[in-house]
């Protein structure tokens, strides 16, 4: 292969590091720390020497990739992009789908690396509260239909999603996004009230 074919496109140092991390994460989830820098460089489309200009060593790269996996910014952007024209139930189903993918990705990573997630409060407050705010914003248009404020509703949604989809907590039988939302909005007690916009979806039954 010619040197011109191997030459990476010019990127800023931050953009180059982000590109390497994006290439490394899927490999880490598959191979754990046994992944090689040659594999990561090939996945990133760069020479191995270019990788070591972005990161001084493999351990530093792995730590940066782990920190990136716990970064809430990509999830926050997905939540913010949910169509506000959807009704509350559909907005929340989309949100649970996003949160579930994050739980699965993080769990896969920490399982193969034999690590534990950051302790509560380990992330800077400005970052750890962003997902909570993004979820609360989904509830805000329906504030009048709720029995608690949007911030509390967001905490409940996050808790039910985590408990209902975590591989160990759900014992291999995770709740679907529709079921998570049904538990939150409808509960499990039969009611006789007239249906409201957030009333039970007859197509979704929560197994008891």
C-alpha cells in the first residue's frame, strides 16, 4: 500500500482522538483489553503510528474510550431530537428505546472488561444532570396530566427503564420499551376511569 493511500485525512487533535475512540469502542466490547492497537488503527483507517500520536499508549486509549462510553452527551442529543409532536406515550417509548441501547452498550463493555460503572456522583454535576433534564423536557408538555412534576417523572422513567432492562435485574427477560412505559403511566392495577391521552394502551399488557 502506498504512503498516500495510508495517509489519514487531516483532522484536529481532538477530532483524531474522537475518531480513534469511536473505532476502539466496538472492538473493546468484542475483545476487551486483548484488542490490539493494530486492530484499532485498522478500524480507524489510520496507521498505527498515527494512533500513538493521538494517545501515548494503549492503556490511555482504553481509559479514554471507557470515559467516552459513559459520556451522556450522545444520549442527550438523541433525546432532544425526539419529535415533540408525538403524544406523551410515544415520546416516552422513543426515550426508553434510547436509554435501553445505552444500558446494553455499557453493560456489554463493563462485562467484558470486568469493571464497575462510575459511582453515583462521579461525573461532574453539569454532566450527570443533563440526561435527567432531557427526560424531564419530554414530560413537560403533559405536566397537567401528571400526578408529579416532570423532574420526578423523569427520575421514575429512568429507574424503571434501568431495572426493567438491566441483564441481571431482569433475569434475562427484559421489559420492552412499551412495557416500561405502560408500567410507568398505567401501573398494574385495573382502573375504571375514562381514558385520557396517557391512558392505558390496550395493545400493551404487562405480564404479572
